[in-house]
C-alpha cells in the first residue's frame, strides 16, 4: 500500500469521526457520552503514527477514566482546524501548528514536551550527486543557490519554518534556488525524495533522520548531512481551554501527570517513549514558543 493510500485512508477515518453523531463530536450531549478526541500532526510514516497514537489514546483513557478516540488526519492544517472547532481536545503539535492553534483558540495551553524538544534541530541533507559538501556555519546555506530544495509540510516547524528562517539569516533568497521549493508533506517523504534524486537538497527533522539511519532505511552512499541548525523549541501536547469543563475537573491534570510520569525504566512506558523518540516528557508553557511565533509572523505564516 502506498503512502498516499495510507494518508487518504487516515483522512477518511477523521472525516467519518468528525461528521458522525455517535463518535462524541461537538454535538454529543453530556460529559458522559462524549469521547475525548486526540490527534497529531502527520509528520511521519502513517504506519508508525497508527501504532503510536492508539496506544497513547489507551493510556489517556486509563489515566482519565474517559473514552478516548484518536482522530488521524491527512495534513497539518487539518489538525489545527479540528482543534479550533473542538473535534479534538488534545493534540500533538509542532511549534508552528501549536502557535497557530493558540491564535485561534484563546486560552489553549501547551502542557508537555519531550526531553528533546526544548533544544530541537533541523538538518539540511543533500544527494551526493549535487556536488554540495557539509559546512559549519549558517552562511554555508548560500551555497544552496542554484540547487533544487524540498521542505516537508508547509506548516512544519522543523521541516519548513526554521530552515527557511536560517536561509534568510544566511542571505539566501528562495528565488536563488533552482525552481520553487517543494513541499513533501512529511519528513520521511523528504528523505525519500532526496535519496531518490528528485530534489538535490531537503530540510528535515533531526530526530526522524536519526531514526531513519538507525533503521537502515536510507542509503548513506547517496545522501549526506550538510548542516545542523541551532536549537529551538518544537513539539508539544496542546490542550483546549474547555478540557475540564467538558470532561470534568482535573482532566487536564490527569493527562499531564500521566505524561510527566512516564518512566523509561518501566517496560510499558519505555515502549511508548521509544515510539516518541524520547526518554521522558517535561513540563512546558506557551511562552517557550514565543520565538516560533515571532519567526512565523516574520514569514507571514500566521493569519
């Protein structure tokens, strides 16, 4: 089955759950009959997401005593929209999608991030035939002029927002690239496109790159890492402000306590944390993403 087929199937699942009357959507009556909806930006292979988030939903259900439903979506914009209209109540967001969601839902709260998210990094990777070589400073990005490049999703923090920001810092204009930048839709797809030679350069999430290399899913004779960006804040769990009003006082705290209590020394927790690519979750707050908001405004990615 192709990646596109999997994504379309995920989208159909989301639409069915959002539009149906029995799934605890916005119109469901009473706290007892509603399902707590969770979702996540589709930043990786749908097969991995399909293993991770149903497991997360089960743990949230155990912690809260509620019925919890994972709502898969086809793209980043769909997560933001579903959060805005209340079809989902908790979402795993990137830095930019979290900022976009908080702009649309006043009072939404960044709850927790992984131990790796306070100092996250993007990588610029290149096909070996591009003739590009690794460099050590931001200014090295000027060497991408005249080459083709793909970002990930248009609203990906690590796959578009921050890479484009550092390109601007270097003085590299997108018009200096060969052709318009591509948008692959996910980090896995970016790696595949660069490895296959469809694009000479790609901007990718470092964590996904490391996992892909560890799984031997990329031919390192064809792809090289050019540069690792400086760090920035990225992924986090975001909660709607009406979470406790909808599902009972203390619901948000129960979710937060579960996340912060995950321990990689316990087998059941270790398996979940491994899927997240982390060793633990830590508390975060909205202000941790102020820099992301500033960059997004500068690049015209906030309405």
